[in-house]
């Protein structure tokens, strides 16, 4: 057994993949109960979080001799879900193609849905992505960094979400929070990051 310290760009999915476990095996382990309660989402951890890695258990299978047997490794790919907007309106029904860690993903092409979402399966240890979307002037390119979104209960997590929505987060963060509250019709719009604001931010961002 071991304790693994999370670094930027890592989550339970990538750690489970690295050590050869299913995601649920780590996330639901009793030794990780406190982490699960604190972070809620296995795909959004914070650098310095600690994950308990149990010892692997040997499993014996009884098989008939002189026969062929097939053993299949269980694995669960990660899911990438991105909402594309322009001037707060979804970029609906636009053709796209996706590159993961420098390799064009086979069959990862199609159209955004009516709400501007792209959803694709990706390797749990994926680091970088390049989403190419059709546009009037040719193509728009979105650079993706997987695993870099910090938890919503951290200042960095709030900043990243607001920044992706187009708010200025340098300097006084409360100004960006207040602008978000006003736009969303939240009361009071005083720049204080209360529970209602966090809930709305999570709803709008998706996690």
C-alpha cells in the first residue's frame, strides 16, 4: 500500500489508470472516504491531496485444461464534455475534430449538439487536447488542458471557472464574482462567494 500525493493535472481517474485499478476501487475505498467527502468529484482534485493506494489482490481463476480461455482487462475511459459558446450563445451543430496528446483521435469527429456541447471518451491519463471547430473564417482552435481544473472550494478553482466565462480575475477577485452575480440575477450581488454563488457557478460550468 502507498499514499500518493496529487500533482497538478492529476485526478482519481489518472491515478487509478497509473496503478492498474478501477476508478471506483480507489474512490470508494474506506481509506479515501475523507478525500471523497471533501472533494465530491473524482475528476477534480487539488495539488497536495493524498490518495490511498491499496495493495493489489491476487485472484485465481479455475479453467479447464487444453482449452482456450479469454481474459479481458476491465477499464473505464474518462469522459470529456465541453460547452462551446460565443457571445453567450451555444455554438450549436458545428463540425469538429479532436486531437489528444498530439494524436488525432480516431472517430472523434462530429457535430456539437444543440446546446454547443462536445462529449468524447478520452484516455484517463490524457494531458492535452486540441479541438478544431468549423467557423465562417475557416477553423477555430481550442487548446484543452485536462485535469487542471481545481476544486470549486479553492480560490484557484473559482478563478479558472470565471476566467473561462470571460471575467477578469486578476487582482480583486470579488469584482469578478460580483459581475457574475449580477449577470446571473443573484441577490445579494456583493462580490461575496457564498453557497448560492458557488452552486450557480457549478451549474453553469458543469462541475
